């Protein structure tokens, strides 16, 4: 079983865009002030426009859920990492640094278990 992580740094391309946190009540996402002040910055998603206000949700935000693998691949990854496939946040913290789009998520504590390889 992998160590549970409760926060991740969200990058847009190579810029630190914000912080995603798992709380007792659900999830929070907030943009970094330096990112908000960058004239070239873009929102991480059209569903999450740039704002100083913190986003809160009882479930993982659809945008973040949507960047996870699906179906057979999700099953393979969750099995290899020994993470329940319904634990979307923990899966995101372990595979989010290598996504298809411009957004990536790195656990606040650094990369999880670098030696663990998915086969």
C-alpha cells in the first residue's frame, strides 16, 4: 500500500499554478498569487477560472478526475500501486506528474516512491 498524500502542487506547463488539497470535508484548489499575477498565465481548466477565491468541493473536482486514466489502464495502475481504484485523489498524486495535457500534479512531499515502477 502506498503512503497517502494530502496535497499536491498543480503545474500548468512548467509554472506552479496552484495547490490541490484533500481535507476532511472534501477537496480544495487555490491558485498561487504569483501565478495569478503573471500576465501570461492561463486557467488550468475552463471550469476553474483564475481567481483569488478558493475552490471547494465534497468530491474530487471533475477536471482532476478527468485527467486520470480510465478503464483497463486505471485498473492496471491501481493494482500495480496497490491503491483502490476509487481513491482518485491518491491515484492522482501518484500518476499526476505524467498527464496527457499541460497540467501536472506533483505531491507536496515530492515524487512518491520513485523506485516503484508500473509494469
